[in-house]
């Protein structure tokens, strides 16, 4: 009896704290975004105005819409390609025998832990050489590569659960390996493909240091960098506008999280622990 | 096979990046009213010359402005074509070979401030940039408050400024608890070096290279830095966030909200203090910065210079635009509308300018006291060290002597690394 | 040796494996491995935008040894890892225990937990920047209202304040990730063990300390190592929140390298990156071994 009570008590306090801990910065963000200035919320005057949102969305020279569009394009394209490429590799790893299979998996895992600062200097030179600085490609190409390890691990985990009999039957029927991958494996492993896509998307959307170094302006700059360097039109740091921009930016991400929580958690645990 | 198809698609995507028509891209940052004015100028230029110009809006912060340009120039990008550069980092750009020489462009360089041009705009014998406007630190003060407390003359020395501040602050605090005597730039950024240079020079010190060595840890410098620290921690006439948050705009806003008696800032703040929504409109005076007892006044040389990228694909058009910006007419309008001190000396004799900008008299005086930061392509690294240690001293983490000693030592290593 | 093994693989399979793996290998080689090697190479040059390029071999590294600012950033980076990662582990475990229970709104709770992790750090760092603002930040507002302090705390202006601010923000951001990893570990523990223990009379806390903790150890090691490597590369947070200040006290190694890139000194910046790379690499080898161990166990 008392033990159940203790447990219940701990759980309610704990979950209450957890919800507060996770969400209060967002609540604060929302409140500030609705005020004329950072103190409007507490004073009650100049509060509940949409001016900041209007400013962010309509003032062309802030380029916020550009940043958002760049982020969407860069993240979805790189997520798409990294999932496609890693599903090919995951197929090879789970279905074909070749030397160094395990080595490849673990090598890729190690690669995913390289500090981005150690590639950024040379990447900058490479992209300059290719004339790609400040283009979508300058971000998409490295993002695909950086997302490959996690995608590969997630997909390998999903693919290895699909019984080999499925492919064997198809092979006997004379189907090519490409056909098997795209017609049999991928449809069955769709949840895994989706998790890998989601996680790649989120990682690309959040990436900062490459976006900061490889882009110079609104033509390719992504939204995290845009917001980090955000300078408004009123001299002092325009908190209201920044927070309004932040609210709009996190909206799609929060939506993805709310809708696909299971896939994200599934992908994270498979990618990071189970393998 | 399909894998290659994918790759092929991807590289197609790479090839599909949009190419733009022949347009001059002009990168400029600044306060909102400045950007608005540039936009107007650009439109006029387009109409007059039939050359298209795109304004690339940069942040206000000079470090972030530099970052955008360094990335573009270092990678040899075609854009931006024309841009403004802070005197502090112009030497890095020039020495890196990123600037197109302006020789033979038909520009008369004699009409610009000779000393300034000689100091920063000429690199290995070639003219690579020209001053759009020159800057110097000035003192803003509240005329109404000085009157209210019975001060009939301005503080001549820092000691007097302290005395005035203490008394006015005590009085004003009764009504507004956020009131401070003196606001200035103390955050860890370039502006701190400028402020320090002024305090130090007016005490007889400075930041100078002698025989390839930076001389920093001197008696006058220590005294100046101690005084700066004491303004915050001992006399408390400068806000405690001076060394964390106070940059130009923070300082200007603080003063403009009516929360300070004195303000150290650049001339650009004048026009803004007089704007419609300013709480100190009509109550502000401008003067040269004070000096220490027995010292001489000093004002750090700042300002922005215009140049053309060596990688520009529209050099001819860009030069036209540069000439337009430096023309008598535009320079005069920049002075009248933004309160900038033109890089051209002839504008200072213009009757309209003198009539509508009476404070230009003060500014002209200020330019007699100008002191320059070290001119060097690796100045930013030197400055980084200075900023760090000056800021440590202001925060009280290091004693002023210790901070200057370490800064001198560390700068020595920077110099050693880059000069061989 | 290779020849011996080759015999076991059919040439048809090998060819297909190669084709299927080629895109991945190409991408990782060109955009990750090549740049890393490039960085190593650049670090042996004096490569500055305004000077002649010159091969100096280890000179950049020797300069690092006597560079006080480098040591300061190394110390900060390690301290940051040592303080924030353990906090994240403890809090992450607590959160994992909560969302592992069969409680109402469990799905919703998990979603809530994910949000701080999913949102771009550069964006949430700006919210934290405002929270710590001296004049009107939430932190000072609360402290003053509740009477904990008489004067506002200069969060980002003092060395300690800035450090604490960074740790709090980092813990907020990454605890969810740790919790998710622990959740996976918890779900792998069979329920019968607990049932048996309950029959044997072990109470809630005994069950936690005797069963849960020991069984979670492998997962904890993985989470710990992964988070440590991740925290070592901290950049976004310091870039936005403190710019490395006050007085350079919160300049992480990544930021220190970046500042040199910005000043046009690629050789020196690369040398700093290489040092960070080596530290991270050592830890990631441990990590890879730990997760390898784990996947062996899982089989």
C-alpha cells in the first residue's frame, strides 16, 4: 500500500517537473513573441500583439521566409538522399556477404562522431574550389554524408529483422537484387525508412556550424543560422521578433515530433543502442 | 545502376543552382535608418546610371559583417562586388589580396582625409579603398540634467566627469532606480579596445608597436584600465552589465531611454538621439571626450571604407557605384541625413552642412585628437587578445596590471606567428 | 589472408555488394574522410590568407603548447563535459523511469520529452540568452520576485555564471536523448525479474538499486560515451549564448578553431581541430567497442 503510494507520489512529482522542465522555455518564447518588448508580458501593456509575427513574415529585408525555405529544401533533399543511399548499403550489409562487413558498420559509427569543426575548414576549401559556396549543394552534399551513419544503423536494424526467406523466394523467381530491395524489403521496412528519414531531416534542419561557414546570405542560409545572427530593425536585440521567428521555426519540428514520436524514438534507440 | 542514376540526379541538382544576371551586389550593414537610406541611394543610382544594384543587408554587428565578407572573399565568390569595411579589418582584406586596386579610376584622392588614406587605404603602394566616413569617439551629455544640478561647464577631465556623475546619479536614482552616470562600450568586442585606447591615450599611454613589439603594460595604461574598472565596481556610475552586454547600440539605447547622464559613442548616435521617438530629443549635447588631469584628449579613429572585390564580375559597374557613393553630393547627403562625418574634407566647408549640422564644428575639433589602433593584417588576432584581457580586468577577474602583462605576452606570440 | 577469405564469397555477390555500397563509400570519403585528412594536412602548414603558404610541419602544434588561450579552451571544454554529462545521465535516467511506467498520457509525455531535443539548438539557445538577460530575463525576474537575491545575477557576465548557464541549457537540450536511450535499456529488462523480486520481498528502492541499475550498466556506458563525445564538440550553444566570453572563459575548442578560421589563419585553426578530433576519436573508439559489446549481447 505505502509502496504504491510512494511510487505514485514520485511519478506525479517527477512527471510534473519533467513537463515543466521541457516546456517552460517554449512557453516563455511564445509569451515574449506576443509582446511589444520583453517586459510587456509582466506589465500587461503592449501584450498580445501579432506585430512581431507580421514583421518577421512581411519584412522582406529580414529574409526569414528565405531562411525557412532554404532549411526545408536542404533538409528534405538531404534526408531523402541519405535514406536512399543508406538503404542500398543496409541491403548489402544484411543480405550480401563480403569481407569487412562488421568493420564497415563500426567504422561508419565512428565517423558519425567526428567533430564537425575538423571537417569544416577543408570542406570550405573544397566547396570554394567547386564554386558551391552559398548554394544549397554546399550544405546538401555534406549533410547527406553526415546523416548516412545513423540511417545505415537504423535501416540495418530493420532489414535484419526481415526473414531471408522472402528474398530467397524472389531470387528463385529470377528477380534482381534491385527489385528485391525496392519491391520487397523497402515496403516491409517502411517504418524504419520513415524513422531514418525523420531523424535525418531533423539533424539537417538543426545543423549549425557548416551552415554558418558555407553560406553567406539569404540565398542558401538556413534558419538556425539566420536566427542566431538575427538583427532586427530596431537597433537593440529585437527579442520579440526573434522569438516570433523561433516560434514559427520550431512549429514544423514540433508537429513532426507530435505526429511521429514513435518513429523518432524507435529510430534513436535502434541507431544508438541496439544496432 | 540505379545508384548511379541517383548520383547523377544529385549532381544535376548541383548544376541547377541559379545564375544571376549582371548586377552589382553591394553589401552593407548598420542601423535601420542607415539601411533605409542606402536603399534610397541605390534606387537613385539605378535610375541615373541604368546599372542594377542589389543591396545585401548585413547584420549591425561588425564582427558578423566581417564574417560574411571573409567567407565570400576567401572562397573567391563573385558576390558581393562592393562593400564597406571597418578600418580595423581593412588591412587584413588588403594584405590578403582581396581588394581591387582603385588606381586609374580617376578618383581624386586629395579630397579625402590624407592621413587616414595614407594610414589604411594604401596597401603596398596601391590605393585599394577610400573612406566613406570617418569616426571618432565623442561624449554625449544631458544638457537638461547638467543644468538641473547647476553645472555650467562641461567636465574637462575624467575626474570631473566622475564627480558630476556621482552627484547626478544619486539625485536621479530617487526617481529612476535604473539611472547611471556614464555609459560606454565595455563588452568583449572591438569597441572595448577603442574605448580603452581613448582612456589610455588621454593618460599618456596607448597601444603602440615599438620595434615589432607591442608596448602595453605601462604605468599610464594600468592607471587608465584601473579607472575603467572602478567606474563599474567602485564608483558604480556605469552599469554592471557594461562589460557583458554594452556595445554601441546597447549604450545608445540606454542613453536614449533617458537613463544616463553621459555616454561615450560614435557620431552616428547624434541623429538617432534627435529622432522623433527619442526620449532625450533636444536635451543632448555633444563634446570631445575628457582627458585625465595633465593628459591630452584622445578619440579613437573608426569609420568605414569602401572597396571593390578582386573577384567581382562587374568591376566596371562597381566602380561607377563606388564613385557615386564617394561623390560630393552623396557624401553631403550622408552627412545631412545620417549625421556621418564624410571621408571627403570638402564637405565640411559646405554651407548647408555647417548650417544644419552645427555639431560638425565639435566633430572637426574631435578629429584633432584622433588616435589610431595598430594597422596590421593580423590586427584582429591582436585585438582578440586585447579584448579578452581588457574584459577580464573590467570583470574583476584579473587585476589591471596582470591583465595587461598577460595581454602583452600573448600579443607577442601572435606577432611572432605572423611576422617573419 | 585476404585471398583465403575471398574464396568464400561468390564473385556475383561481391560485385553487387560493391555497387550497393559505392554511393555510401563515395559520400563518406569525399565529404567526411577527405576533409578530415585535409585538415590534418593544413595543420602542418602556415596557411594564412595574408602570408605566403609555407610548410612548417609541427610548428602549429608547438605553438599550441605555449598558447594560454588554447589551454583555457581545452580546460573549459573538458570541464563542460565532466559537469554536464553526469547531470544529464542522472536526470535522463529519472525521466526514463517515468516514461517507462504505464501511466496515463504516456505517449504525450514522451512527445513532450522529445521536443527540447528536436528543436534546433541555435534557436533554443536564443531563448536561453533571453532567459539569462541581465535586465529583463526570466531567471533574474524569478530570483528577485522570490527574494532569493536582492540584485540581479549577472549570468552571462561572470565566469561561473556563464558556465552554469551553459550547463543548464545543455542539460535541458540533451537530457531527453539520454532518457530515450535509457528507456530502450529499461524495456529490454524482462518484467519477470521484478515480479520475482517483489515476491521475495524487495521494496521499490531495493529493486531499483539491485536490479535496474546493474542491468542498465551497458546502456549507461554507451549513453555516457556518446554524450561525452557529443559534448566535446559543443559549438552552437557557446556561439549563441556567450560568444566564448566573458574573458574567453567559455571558448570551447570548436569555437577557438572557428575564430582562427575567421581571422584567416587556417593552419592554426586546423591544428586546434586536429587536437579536438584526436580526443573525440579516442573516446569514440571506446564507444564503438561498448556498443559492439552491446550488440553482441543483444544477439
